């Protein structure tokens, strides 16, 4: 069981002074038996740069983790246990998994590998301890840090090294200053790059979210390599999956990827723009690596933003002579450092704010709306006069409202991406509201809100906006109401990895999925009209995401009709697995209640409850895949299951108003007038526990015997 607090669902934002980009850093990985101190960190620093730790006194930790190279070493790969690119040590204090494959989880343990490995420092630990003990400067420092009884030992060596490594913190980059409210900290190019980074076109933020710009998950991007990655570490690890690295100080650590195959950030951007390894037949490429189109200027802007993540303010001073008397590291220069200095010192464009009372700003199609948003403060309203706006807006101020002013006929102002722009609006400010707009013809999404606590979508029309229409993700306290959304190749209204979501009084049609609650806690969808999609309403838990649960959703008082159009989702996306002709589907989700809905005219089935295992390889699944505690009751059915699609027909099970694959515990159906598919006898809420258990075991036996 995963608790709500540990689920990963919802907003990671805190209430910032100006922007929704200021995020709270996670706790460090400091161990209870190795508390930090300045003296211990200083001892660890001396050891880190001292070649005395190696067998031949020629190699130190800094030989591979060079401060001048972003604590990497400027080489594609380095002879070691794994022959991989040397990962940076910046912000390693915030990592729960270490190394590219996550094979270590504690810095203290990880340090032992390079110390003793024959291809690295090749030390005999007993000999190293004796050598250090013979050096008075070390003997004194170990005694001062670890006490009379502590002294010099292999354990204390690694504790000191780990403590030093936890001081390598980078949290004061131009981006951090901008996120804290200094609107002059980023250049215009870097602000444009930030918008691209947060967009649904590139989807960089899905894996590299602030504040760490890293993730303790393992993903396949499709780099050409025979390296098994995570698959060599755990039995159900995916072949070719590697830990998501931090982007902080990324400009200093070329070359890139686990095998160092790319020399420049521009090459990395191009690789992802081309869809990673998807087109080369690499298996299990992450769904967020889908490819995108950027022109030359947009690529330069995105790279400029990555340089804005550079901060070496806590770079330690490198000793020229070690305590052992041996020479330390020769200095080198990173080409990326000079470029970061150039880009980060360019004129920023004067966006300083002075405190004032909230204001209303009325804008027209000729207004520079982005410039007004860039100067906005909490409580301001952007009032959009009727007209057609061909633009994309980025919002990173909290407490902002964007609201259209309808014309005399009641038509909303139109944001038209002309099938060129990725989104109409991208927002990350808390307490954000947007309403009374018509959004159409965007290539990725309509309105994207990420990492927000408090967002209100109201009185919106969204059509032909790529993947999603209304798209809150990783957010808390989401309200979507009176929205008409249509014509997307995934979900018209989508709430992903959110907490406390309400979708009501809305109409969705012409899409693969009408309304989707994905890996979300406590979602509600009611009084909606979902028709003429492939699937009407969808509650699901998907693997390989930050949020590991989908729990507590309620779908009620909805009209769900004639959702039979062919599935036109892009190949490789999760939505492509959805069978057409289904009214409501609960896939692997827990504690779902589906009631008082009108469900009719679906060729495959009205309501389906299935395990995630039906669409995913076992090695891909890192969540609880079976639906637990689903209760379906008091729905009104008619004309469902009359011509099931082949993917369901091939399962060999009868269809009707309701089908269930028999997976999960305590799935109950209390329906008065309906035609069951499989199983013909469905458990009811009123049954005793022993009856439910007997029914469940019988179903599982039938399913197993049927193969």
C-alpha cells in the first residue's frame, strides 16, 4: 500500500513570492549514522583530492570527478566498473538512487566501488588505512572528527567523502533567481527557452522538473547501446533504462548521455526532437520521448535556458598540495563555462517589479500580452477583449486570472495556434484561473498547468489542440467546469498525477478519450456529457510515472453515449491501447466508485474494469496493476456490447453492459437492470466477505484455466 503522502501525486510547488516555479527541495540523503559537520566535510574534501587513496598514489576521486568539468571529466566514457560517462556530483545530496543504473542508494556505500575497483583506484583498504594513519595531518583530523575511538577506518573514510559530496549544492542559478522573483535574472532568449522547456511539445518538464531538474526514475530514451542499464540491477528492470540525470550545471558536463555519445547540448536537443530511439526500433522508449519540431532559434533558446541552470557559487577551492604531500588535480577548463558566462550575463530586459495593489489589464489582439504577464503580480487580472490571438503565453506568477470578454453574441475571444504553436497557455503559478476563451488549432495541448496548487478552468472551448485540450498535471485542488473540449488524439480533458480534482458540467467529444483521471488521488467527474469519443470516461494508473497510484475517484451523474469512433492516438502512446466502443473504463485504479451514470450505445461495453497487465509487459509495471475496491452501482444501461472490437473479442469473453477481467479484490457491481458480459455473476456490495473471496478465487481459477 502506498500512502497519499508517498504516492507522488499532486503539486510539488510551494507558495512562492512571485512565481510558481519556486519549488521546495527534497530532503537530502544524509544517513542517521553519518550526521554532517563542517569538520567532517573539510576532511572529506581533503580525501577527495588526495591521490593517496589509490594503490599507486596517482589517482584521486577528483581525477574522474573534476570540479572544472562540473564534477565529471570531459570524456565520453572512463574505464571503470561500468565503462559509462562519469555522472556529475552536483546536488548528489538530493538523489535517492546513485550511478546511471541506480545500483547504489547511499553515498557511503557507493564510494567503496571506485576506491577498490581494479580499473579505478584499486586500493587495498587495510593498506590505505595504514598509509593515512602514518600521516600526522590525517591522524589529527580523523581524531577530531570521529573521536578517540573512531580513528581512521574504511568506514570513516567513506563517511567523510560522502559528507563532502553532500556539500556540492547548486541552488542559486539565474533560473533560481528568476523563480524567486527576480524577473531580470533571465534573458529574453532564456525566458523563451523556459517556455519551450515547460511546453507539451518538448515535455522536458515531465522528467526534469524543478527544483532538482532530475528524477529518481529509470527511463529508456533510445540511445544506441548494448548496456542493459536498470535491467542488470533488478529482475523487473527495463533493458536500456537509466536514471534521469540532473540538468543543473549541465552546460559544464559535456559530453552527454550514459555513453557520452553527444558532444553538445544542441545535439541532445536534436536527438529528443527526433523522438529518441523510437524510429530505430528501440523497445520501451518512454512515452514522454515523442519527438517535436523546433526551428533554429527555438533550439538556441532552449539551450540558452539550460545554461541558466548553471551555478558554481559553492564550488570548493581545490588544494594545490594534498595533506599527504602529493600533488593534486591539474586545473582544466570547460568550454561550457565560458558559454554560460556569456549567455547568463546578457542583457535581461528589465522586468523588475515594484509592489502595488492588484490591477486589471485589458488587452487586444495588438497588445503584447506576454510582456504584461511578465510584469503581473498576485491578484492581477488579464481581461482579453474579443478577437483572434495567434500566440502562446507563459504564466509563472501566482494569483493571476486570464479571462475573456465575450462579444455581444456571447462568443469568446479566440486563441488560434494556426497548427504551428504548441500550446495557447502554459502556467505554473499557484491559484491560477483561466476562463471564457476559445482555444483552437494548437499542435500539443490547449492549456497546460503544471505543479500548481489551486487552478480553475471555466467556461472554455478547446478544439483541435493535439494531445490534450485541458491539461493540469502534478497539481493540487483542480476545478474544471463548463468546458467544451474536442478533437484531440488523447484526452479532451486530462488530469494527470494530480490530487483533489473536480471535472463537472462539461462536454467532451471527437477525441480518443473524453475525460481521463490518470495516476490521480481523489478525482471527481460529474454532470458531464461524454459522447462520440473512442472511450468516454477513463480512470487509470500507468507505470513509469512519479505518481504510483490512482485512488479515490468518483464518476457519477454523467451522460456517456455512443463512444465508438476509431482510436486515432499516436502509436506508442498509452491512449493507443484504449479499445474503441467503451463508455467507462477503470484500468488498475483503486477505490473507484462509478454510479448514477447513463451509459448507452457502446459497441464493446458500457463499463469495463481491468488490470493494467492487459496492456503492459510485466517488466514495465512498477505500480499495483490490479483494480481494488471498485464499486459500480445504480447506473442506467442500454444497447452496449452489440459489436465488440477485435481486441476485446479476441479475449474470448462475453460482453454486455459490464465486463470485468476478474482481477483485483473487492470489485462489486450493484446494478438493477443490465446485461452482464463477463463474469455472468458479479459480486455485490451486500455480499459477506467469505462470499466475495469465494467468488474472486473462482474467477481467478477460470481466468487461469482459460489462459
